[in-house]
């Protein structure tokens, strides 16, 4: 994603495109997988930790990123690609499970994999769900 595309991406989602926000969007877009705030900080080097934390919190509130708790103690982030017709992110259009490898520690998106349907009692109103499968990834299986 170019800086201009990142700028437009943020504007379409009603987020003021500051230089730090553009850098964070571009970092997440170019990542091979999910990233922690620390990994983003190490990758950028020029953006301070508090700016990254505030930006990620804003991006989660606006539906720009998913925050994935894979049980490692470090929340990981990925860009949401699903959207409403007007470009506004919508988590339901980008919902997918994740796989956490207990050998290499990588967490991977399983896009295109259906989430299991959970039937809740009538009085429960779900706000979010985090579905992570723990196991051994194909790369680590090859090594064993």
C-alpha cells in the first residue's frame, strides 16, 4: 500500500491520516502475518511506543484492525479488509479464526475458514469473539 493509498484508506474510515498512522497501516499491510505492538515499534524505529499503542487502540475502535489474543500474553494485530459498501470496516465481513503454532510461536490468519456457530441463550448479547486454534503449523511439522 502506497502512502497515498494509506491516506485514503484512513480517510475512508474517518481517521485523520497522520504520518505515524500511515506508517502503522503500511507496516501491518506489508506484514507476513500478525504483529505485536513491540514488533511494529521495532520495525518502524522512529515511532514511539505510546503513539503506536494509542494508534492501535484507535484502529481497534474504528474496526481498522483486529486485535487477536492468541494466549501468548502479547496481543497481535492485523488489518481488517472487510467493509460495508461505503468503505466503513465491518468486523462481521472479515471474521475468521487464527492458528497459533506452539513450536515456532507464529499466529496465522485462516481466512476463508468458517467460524464455528455458537448458539447463546436469548439473554446474552455477544460483542466480540476470539477463535484461536493451537497446534503445530505445516512448516514445523516438516521439521520434525
